[in-house]
């Protein structure tokens, strides 16, 4: 931490800053320049809250020099985290593909989709039973019934399940049905929820909020890790910008950067990231080329009738084509698609 | 809703669109242009989900023509909503001022602040007992103990209390202590929480998320209204943009616009909106001039030692000066500050 | 400037950084912390380009501690700059109002508007003769003919003229007709143009680009000041954000902040800032309350037929009402509207 | 164009709208709904300016249904535009790579870089002789001397030259030396400059502004095309968002979308797009996978000493590695790198 003093700060003001740094148990290093003085703070700086200096007389500003996330940082954990499910690994050399509809809408819709994505080579089935919707009048998901349908698809097709959990209360119930808990983009900074998923034994996929910086995403991951759950997957799904031709601005730069800053696996979601099915395949290829550890893709047997997110869903035939294309790109970057296990995964209790 | 067909769409494609509109119970109006055809949808359009048309063959895009919020809209409720607490009204001709520290840090800190803001003419005491923080290692608030301190300040100084609630589970507890429940900017689209506060008998102040559009803010208000709680207050507190000299971009345009779109009271929060104490007073004046129904201002007896948000907090002396300044601006726009009742407010059970 | 070294940087790497700082003529101050080392750079730092350090081995990042603008800064010029035209001052205690149509469309349209805004108390007539339009097929302005019409209005009504100049070549011609040259928001970083207006003897109003930070705006002002033209006026006119209910997000925070950072006058333009006539008056009041030195307002005798910017233009009757309202707000913040001189202004050659 | 009337608009108001549509030579189609009326405008709509309707009594809003760009649109020109230079094509199946330093800093720096990028397989040499810089005190480029050095590199290494032109006056001079004129991101909407390059016989690469929407980029391309210069190349180079870990947010979604909306070639510039050399290679791979027709990459023999943009420049060795990597990705998407001609290109007069 560096405390920059004003051009005309007095010796007494500088002395007061130095004294407060010492009180906080850290070591102040004043540097007297021609124009102004700065005080560098070293040693046990974690207890020193920069904000307590901001309004001291003579202080101009504070600049930080360390990343605020620790457990999530690559520095603290140089090797990649690999999350193991039965028969599938997330974060290793092989890529995983999560696919399925935005929402579970009916038994037949989900089973048909599960069948199709399994055939095409997907590893994990997505499908929302609880849906965050900006309007209270929109379809809010099938709830428990949706979870039961997901469980049936799991049994039938041997696919792992990822599904969203929206409230702390629902965490235990959803964790009974899901192999991976998903935290949606509107809940990236829902700290009550992050606390709750930090205490369960299920991997968690944390989506970047449409308003979250990469640093905030990593800080939110830190909440889950600090709670004791080390199996966290990061997911880039688009941020909000001024551009209106895409629903969000799918920020693929986050893929190589998060991999560099953190040891956690990174999944790219071009369906939400772009909001347009007609560029999903191109951006899925780009995600793999950028170094993502896997993809999340929305697939619907009949996008035109989807109750949510139809405009960004692929038909099964297009999804199979996407799988063929990303297989080639994966090889071009010395990776491969994970194989699909033949048998039904067993859920770890 | 207007369904715009592609330039080369066929009669069969247009026919299919028309048929689906009819199935949904609405009335299709095809308009055959020189270059392309559009289908206007009228009648019972609420059951017609635009998304179901997007991927139909021949469809180019859908444009909506109605605001998606109903109960929150000015059209549905032409008169201003006025929320009555004991001795204070929010949303009428008189302005209310909510002031206090970001966080309740100690009994003495809160009581000292409460005394100061009451003296200066504030009507409602703010103070966080539960604090959303981006780092799990930062101070998270005093919790229940903080609520008890707020209750004591309430008794002692006759100030109403506004404080944040962060999880659905905590709603009943916080509602026991608070006259107004605050939903923070990170929870504007936390639907589980919106549902929960929609079912209690306490006014709710809903802050605009840092990346919520005005429309999304009104949709989130709609969740609370649709839950049966009609006492909702909107609060502009800054949005996230590229500008870095201010912590957020305090979007005062939302004040006159929300007043026009909705009947709900609108509060301006220049402390969070700007993140800089040195422009809070100027922007508080601007908020009143723009037509806000009140202000929320952070005040701390010693901002340099605040555990959170010190850089944007005013000292009591500066706050008193702010109150004098906004009084004059209020009069210049034909409004006035609400008087401060002498007696302790009685909490409605 | 502070050079932050990596956690595991070597003594040799630190030595190389120190040596390069010395080569550049500045004084390095290494501070050896428990976890990492930082090198503070003081003395003649202006010659030290931070970028030359970024890729040196062992360097993590560079943080700057001084504002990059000098001539525009309040520190370099503590008193307010006041720009004197015949009979009107910009930047003093009295506020000026610039009003008129977006574009000069015809002699009668301009003269009618000039008459109306003069009657209502405006001091300076705005009107574009050269118009930047996003489409090559839109009306591009009347050009020289427009300038001649402005000159006639100037003579007839005794109003000063402000009008936009778009290319370096056109600067001498426009400077013959205009009392103030306007640099539009798309040209805030058009350096060829900034150079050109830095060499003429006319005040320049520099609009903040929709993508310009306040710092960039001040840097662009620095270009004009460094060219030798000290009569620069800053103008806030809205930035681009994700919010779509307003055409731009009128960033009034810039008003008190620019006044604090710089000695130059600051004008607020709520017409472009919001893009909606129905909130222009409210935001004009807010601009005055925030501390602006004046306003720029679009007025059109018949907004529904305006060739550009109709949606944000006020009718003369509404403009007169705006003038009455801001007069009251100005007094509430201890300022007043400038009086309107009776005689035609004489142009300084 | 669809004119949406207010809920309570009167028959007279609707009649006036219909009459004005007719006056403008287009055909009005009123649709009378249960709740409100809309007027669809068909026929010769190009002469109908939507803005003239906005303030008519009873009108709520206008929605547009056609893209505003014509010559740039894929609809107007279904086949890809391929731009032919001697020995290299831009926009065909083969990819081109433009590489070189941000600025020409010296003869030796440029020739060394030219040699290195030629060796590695680049086709076109970039290097700025005129540099737009936010500070008037920063290095502004070598000017004409820089152009002469570029010309020498062209002769010596047989590379085509791309370099930026910043003012209309400089267009003829720069066009004498450059095979491709570059319009920089700050000048995307500098219409004087767009006019000037629309009248020369040189291909133009138009960079997307950091706050230009894709639509605005295409409208700016339209200016050049409408001027008679059909050889326009689009370039995605990052937009400005709230994210601060990258200098800009490199918006790769623009690549497949611009290819879909327009027939013009699209180049991706990950160097400016990200501002970080450490993710340039990953994002270059992603750009190719997304469908770009080529890349622009900053290469500097010694980035740590670059006078501009050092942090995003690759060393020649890393650039050679990038070329090897993108070759593999290109093949995975059924494309290939263009071969490098052996002989010096001849400039078309």
C-alpha cells in the first residue's frame, strides 16, 4: 500500500500518517520527494485498511499493490485445480462441455435434449429448475419437479447435472440433485448465497456478473473458498456494455487472464455471452482457442418455443456441428475433448 | 409488439407467425410493405412471449411497445405514492433526509452520529448492521448487536431507522428493528430477497444496482409490489461506467425520469453515487434541484477511521452545512424540508 | 511514480530498474518490504515514461501519483479563469446561458429562435452550420450560408455566437463568424483540430466526448492551452453507458469535480446530456445547483420539424420557463444570471 | 418505421401523424389496437426522418426496422469483398497478418522489426508516423521522416505498409507512402477525415472507436464507401468498459457479427484490444477461431524501451511463436495463412 501525500502536506500530517501505520502493526516507509512525499506501507499490511487513511489531513490518495484475493490466486496455488467428478475432470487437459436447455420445461423436453447432447458428446447436462427472471410475470422455473426430471435424465443418460441455486435455503435441496451447483450472474455478489455454497460438499460454478470485474469475480470465489469449499469453477458469460447488437459483451479476454491470475478452472458460456445463436458456434471456437477449460452451451429441441432464452439456443443438429468444430480447434491448441463415460455417473454422497 | 419479417420472407412464413399469434389469444395485424412485412400484435398481448417468435423462419426481429412494469408504472397509478411513517411522509411535497454512518461500528459511534444528524434536521437514521463487502476478509457488520444499537438510537433521538437486509431469512428479524428495509445495490436483482420483502409490512427502499437500467429497477420494484407490499421507495445511488474519478457515476437523470415513469418516491444518494465526500454537498443540492423526494447521506463522526466508506462520509459539521444549503434549493423548487417531530416515533407493529 | 516489483523479483532485477530510473535523470527510492519491493521515483519525473518499465524483468506494475495535466490544473492556476466577451463573462459569479437550435436550418428558423431566446434572457446564441452526423445521408448543415445567417442574428439581436468547427481547415473561416468556437463531443480527441484551435484568438468550448474520462477531457484542454490559447471552456454533455432511457448519461458529477481539478469554466448541456426534452428543465436546475458556470440549451421553434435533435429541443415557451426556474436556483446557491447587454456585441478582431 | 401512439392519443393526433407520413411520400398503415394505435410506415421510407415525429402530439415513440447502413451491408452485397494488393488479398480464404511497432521510432528500430516480422511470415508492416496521444507532452511520431523509413522497409523487405493518417490535409501525403491508410480509434467518427479518405485510391482500414457500437462503425464505413472508395477494411480493437484488468475489452463478438452484417473484411487487433502482451497470443488464436480475416499485432524489438504501447508489444521471438500457433488454428477452421510473396510489392499509382 502506498499513501500519497498532497503537494503541500505538512511534517505533522506526514507524522500522523506514519504513526497510524505503526499503530496498525505495519511498517511505514516515508519517501521525501522534491514535489511530494509518499509513505509506503509494508510488513503485516493485511490489517491496514486503506480507507482509514483517505481522509487524514494531507493525504491525497492511496494505491494498493497486492491483489485482494488470496486463496483464489495463482500465487497461492501455482498448479491448476482439477475438479474430479465420476469419469470427468474439469480443469485438466481435456475439455468438458455442459449443454442443455436454459430451463427445464417438461419431462419430454429435457429427456429429448439430454439424449441429443449426450449423442453429440456433451459431458454435463445443464437445465434450470429455479430461474431468475427480471419480470415477476415470467416463467420462474419448475422448481422441485424440475430437479426430479434432471435426476431422471442423469440416470437415463449417464450425464452429470449442473443447475442453478438462487437462495441460501435451497442449497441443501439442490445439492441433493446436482453434481455441480451453479451461481448465476445476478448472484455473483449475493454473499448470503456464497456463504451457503461454501459450506456444502458440491463443486460450485460461479458465473461472472454482468457488472462484475474480474477482480470482483475472484473475490466472490474467495468467499466460497474461504468457507471451506475448494471446488470452484469460474465462468465467463458476458458483461454489460454500451453495445446493443449482442445481449452482453462476451469478454473472452477473461479466459486467459483468469487462468493466469487464478488456479481455478474457467468455463466459457457463449450462449449467454452473446445472446445470439447465430454467433454461438464461432464464439465457442474462440473460447476454446483462448484457453477455456470447457464450454457451457444452451441447446433446445425447439428454440422458437423455448420459455426462456430461445434466441440464444442451438438446435441439436447445430450443437452436434459445434462439437465437431471445437474438437478440431481443441487439437490445434494441444487439448482434446474429454471422452464420455459409458456408465451412469455415481453421485458422491 | 411488432414482429418484423425478413425482406425475403415467404407467405407461408408470415402465415405461421399469424397463426401463432392467434393461438396465443392475441390479434395479429399484418402490414405488407414494399420491402418487407411486419405483423403488429394487439389485444391480449401479455400472454404472448416475444421470444417464441424470434427463431421462427422468416422473422427478423421483435420490437416491444409497452413498458414491462405495470404496478410500478405512473400509468397504472397517476398520483404520487406517499409513504407515511409516524410524523414523516416520503413522496409528498416535503423532503426527507436519511443520514448516518455506512456501518454501525459501536454504540458510541452510532449514538454520537444520531445526535448530530438529528440536530442538523435529519428525519431518518441510516446505519448498516449487515454489510455486503466484496472481500470475505473485510468487516461484515455487527449483525444483531448492530440492530439493537439502532433501536436504542431510535428511542433516544426519535429517529426512524433504515437498515439493509441481505438474505430472505433475515427479513423478519430486521423488520422487527427497522422502520424501512433497505435492499442494497448488489441485491437489486436478488429475487429471493425481493420475494421475501414483498410479504412483510414494512416500507422497502430499493437501491438501483450499479449496472441496473432504470427499467430493471422498476421491474425489481414490481416484484415487491406484486408480492403485496405497496410501500416501495426507489433510490438512485450511482451506476458503473468507464469514468474513474468518481466511484460510481451518480445518474441524476434517473430522478426526473423515474418520477415520470412511476408513482413511487425517489431518493438520491450522492454519498454512494459519487464516492467522494468533497462533491457530496454539490450533488445533494443537484439531487434536490432535479426533483428528488429526499436524500440519503453518509455521516460519520470521524470518517478517517470509518470501517467502511470513509472516503464518502461527511463530518457532522459539513452535514449541517449541507442541510442549510439544500433547504435553500428546496425552496427554489417550491418544496421544503419535512419538519422533525419532537417525539420518538412509534413503530407500527 | 511507483514501480511495484514482483514477489519473487531478484536483486539484479531491482538493480536494473534503479539504474534505469537514474539514467532518466530521476531519483529512485527502493523500499524493501517483507513480501515485495517497490521503487518510488521522485525528482525530475516528467522525463520518465512509466511504460519503459512495464516489461522489465521482475516488474509487476507501475502506479502514477500525479495528474498528467498541468496548465489546465487548479494547482497551476488557483484562481478561476474568467473569459470576457463584450458584455458577458464566463466563469465568474454570474451564469451565462447559451441557447438556440441544434442546426441552423433556415434564416427564418434561426432569427425566430434568436429573438425568442434573447427575450427569455439568454446571452449567447448556439446553432450548428457544420454538423457531425453518424449517417452520411443525414443533413450535414448549411455550411458557410449558416455562418452568414448566424452573423445576421448576431447583429440583429446583440447575441454572441457559438458554433461548431469540425476540421482544421475550417478554423479560420468559422473564427471569422463565431465569438466562441465549439469542439464537439466526437472531436474531443481530434488532435489535429485541437492544435488548430490552440493557435487562434477565439475562446473555445471543448465538449466532453461520450467516451472521454474527465482526465482525458482535461488532457485535451491541455492541448489547446499548450498551443497558446488560454480561453478554454469545458462542457459536460453526457457520456455513453448501458442505460438506454436517456440518450446519454448526463454526468453532472463532472461539474463540481472539474471545477475542483481545474480553473477553467464549466458549462452543463442537459439537452445533449439527456436527449429528452421532458427532463431538460429538471437537469438544467440540477446543473446550476451542482455549480455549473452556465448552461447550453437547445431551443427550436418547432421541435417536431427539426432536422436534427428534435427530441431534445425545447419550444421557446418552455425555454422561458426554464430561465425563470434556474434564476431561482442560481440565487439559492448565491449566484445570479448574467444581465443581457442592450447593445450588439462588438467582435474583437 | 413504426410510430407508436400514446394510450390516450386522439383520432386527430393519429390523423396528423398519418398526414405527415403521406406528405413525406411514404405510406402510413395505422393499426388500431385494444390499448393503443401504432402507425407503420412503408414504401419510400428513406426520406422520412423518424425524429420529425417524436414530438408530435400523441406520439409515444418511434422504432426503426431497417439497418441504417446500405452500401456496407451484406444485404446490398452478398459476396465477401476481397481487397487485392500486389501478392496479398484481404478478405479471402487466406488470412493476412499486419505486424510491427506502434510507432516508427528510428530507422534501425523499424528495419529490425520489419526483418523479424517478415521472417516470421507477416504480410504487411504496421508503424505509426503520426501518433494520436492523449497528452500533448508525449511523443507524437516522427512524421514525414517516419513515412520515409516505412518506404525504405517496404523496398527492402517486400512488405506492404499500413500507417495511420490523422488529418484530412495529410491524406495525400500519407497515401503516397502507404499501401493501406489506417483510421485510428479516436477518429472513427471524424467525418472530415472519413470524407477525405473516401476520395483517394487507397484501401482504408477503419478501426472501431473505443465507444463505437458496431452499427456506428458500419455507418462510418458507409461514409467512405459513399465517397467512392469501396476498399474498406473493418478492425475490431477493443471497446471501453468498466473492466480494468485489460486496457480495453477486446470485443471478439464483433468478428462473426460484422462478417454477417457486412461484406467487408474484418481484422482483429488483440494488441490494442487487450493492452497486455501476456494474453495477445491467446486472443490472436481466438480471433482466428472466431473468423477474422487477419490480425494486426504490435511487435517491438525491445518493448521495455518502446516510446508507446510497450506493455502490449510482443518481442520478435514471441511473435514468431504466435504465427506458428495461429497457423494451426487457421487450419482447424478451414483457412490458411496467406503465403508471403518473395518480391517487393509494387505500389499501384
